[in-house]
C-alpha cells in the first residue's frame, strides 16, 4: 500500500481494493458508496446491524443538554442519536497482529 501521511480516505480505500482485486476503481467506488448507504439505512431501520468478523453498529439516544461556556454564553444541544461501532473479536485480533500490540 502506497499511502501518504497518517490518513486513509475513501480514495485510498478505493485504490487499495482495486489493486488487490483487479476490479476497476470506478466499480469499487460504487460498491463502497452503496455499502455506506446500505449500512446507514439499516442502522436507521434496525436497533443493531452486525457484519460478521467486522463489527456491530448500534445507536444510543442522547438526551438534550445545555451549559455555559467560559465566555458566559449559553449553549444547547438537542436530543440526538449517536452511532456506536464495536469491532468484532476477529477484527480486533487482526488489527492487533498488524500493529503488534493489543487493541482493546
């Protein structure tokens, strides 16, 4: 993998998969985009979305909140949903082997 810097973005992922599979980058990009849309749709519809050997997505409802900034200005945060990802054991083990250190 020939990646610049410390970030790995959608373009890097597209090129990496295309190199590994021989599938054209345009087709890989379509699959990545549809995968992201499908996961988002499933998370919106179901309480839990599990992808075997990858991880589980769940949502947590956050209550409305408010507070005061150091400047004295008030702020309010509305009630909202937060997506939580818990990596699968196989995913954590594979990552730990690549990093050569434990991943919690």
